[in-house]
C-alpha cells in the first residue's frame, strides 16, 4: 500500500510538540507530560501514582484531555530523572518507542451497555499491540489520532486520522480522515487494514513536518474506497448510571486526590472518555459516594457540559484565568444542551469535537454570560445555529 512520498497541501511553521515523558513540553509553569492510555483501561493505582508525582504543587491535579489522555503540568523543567522514573513507574508508558503515537479514542461503553454493534475492546487492545509492534509507526506525529467506534457513533463523529466504524457484530468500515468512502472489512481484518494505512501515512510523511494529518495529504490515502458510508448521529454523552455501570464527569477535567480516593474504594480500573469523564464498571451503586467526592454524576450538573482551556497562570497566551472564570460561571450557567467551552485565545485548546458554545476570552463573568446569551439568541433565530461545527482533538 506504500506510495512514493507526495507533496502535501499545507506548510507547517512549527514542529510537532505533543508532549510525552520522552519529550516534555516546556511551559511557563514547568514541564508538561502527557500519558496515553490508548483506549485501554487505566488502573486507579496508576492515577494515584500520577497524583503523587504532582503532590508538591499548590493545586495538584491530573488533566483528562479531549483525546482521552492524561496530562501533568508544572513538572521540573528540564524533567528530572526522579520525576521521569515516578511517571514511568505508573506503567502508563508501556512502549517507550511509540509513546507519542498511542493516540486512540474508542467507544468507552463498548461491550458494557449493549449500545453498539460490536465490542471494540478486543480491537482496541489488538490495535495498540499492532501499532507498538511496527517500527515504522513510531514516526507518526503526536497529533495523529485513531478512532474506534462500536457503531453507536460516539467517537467517529469527531475529527480523526484513521477510524473504524462497526456496521455489525463481525464487520465494519475503515475510514481515513474526511476522505469520502471507506473500506468495508471483516472485524478480524480491521487492525491489519488500519495499520497498513497508518504505515502508508508514516512512509509518505517520514522526515517531514509538513503533514500531521491524513487530511493534509495532497493525494488521498490508501486504495480506492470500496463503500460509501455516513456516520450515525452522535448520541448524547453518557453520565450517571448506565445499567450497573457508571460514568462520572471530572469538573474541568482536573482529577484530584479526593476523586481518586473515592474511585479507589469502588474500582480497580476506569476508562477515560474523550469527554473528561470516567467509566466505572459496576459503579452505579456507588454514584452517591462518587458525587460526594466531587465528581459529577447527573446531567443537570454544569460540569457535564462546561469546560475551559488552561488559561492563566499556566498559559502565557491567555489574558484571563479561564478556569477561575468557569468556576464562577458554573452556578450561573443558563440551561441548555450544548457544551460550553471557555478559551483564553483563538487557539481554543481542548474545544469539543462536537457542536458547542464558544466563549472566547471574555473580560468578565458578565461578558461570558453575554456571549452565551448571544449564542442562545442565534440558536433561537436560526435552528441550524451558529455553534462551532468542527472541533479538534487536542
Ligand atoms: S486556548 Fe490559548 S490561552 Fe487557552 S490554553 Fe490554548 S493557547 Fe493557552
């Protein structure tokens, strides 16, 4: 499937800087390190270990990202050997050579609630094994994203580079970015097909910083598509009890010691969702305890749909403390369905992939409420609305 390296459609001015243990990002408040669960369960012990790493900070937290990754900031810059060892001791970097490319979002409730067309959990594990076993895939950029959707449409509706959408218990369609059409394959062939396409991408972009995504290639990826497909509409994000299981939202995506202590009492592992929430298997009966620890467990909570980028003091690009503003905004958040994302600048880091209310660098709480009200007014006037229709997985 490999082709001769083709020219790409966009020039890049900066190198891929997605952080990892091997390549921390240097921010104004220290090093940033990102850990990638690759769609697999994360042990609560590992989450506790990450909190131990940041324990000396004034506000020690682990950030859940919109690509279902875990991020630490404010670490020593440069990263010390002691800190690096403590992060590695959590077991969240199982394949150091491929640390930066294990970017996977997978339907988090797959196999648990009967909601999909197949159980993508074995597929997710097999894809991680295959990616980490392919030396050439270590060259994928840190922004390259795999999406594995069990057919319910929860993760395939966002942006991705290579995706799989189940169409039945033993079959699905492999998709490449927003390229029209896909490749209908038996489930047993999905990993081989996805990794072959990833290897083609890696080969075509090797040694170049000009294309980070499939959609940035000048020529389409892979052979001619074998089928046309329209992704299903994105379902509501789950929260609270899902059968005997539970989904709990983490306010602002910032996981704290009290959250992890509560999780520790009810589960050994959790799944990280792309919506700053966690799936707790067999956790529905423990929802009151998880709520008491500060996790959001019902759709009426503002933390089900309110988020903010890092902002001040961690990001020098921002003129405002976005998280402080979001905390002030939470009790006043007008009723509505759309997620609300507060950004400190036009980069809009971490904005949702789905439609959302875009609150951009408001100078005050009142200005933020005005922006939300203006959005609501536009929604009322135009049923199709003016919400952001595209997002980026950051
Ligand atoms: S959106 Fe802007 S202010 Fe917010 S974290 Fe990103 S770069 Fe910083």
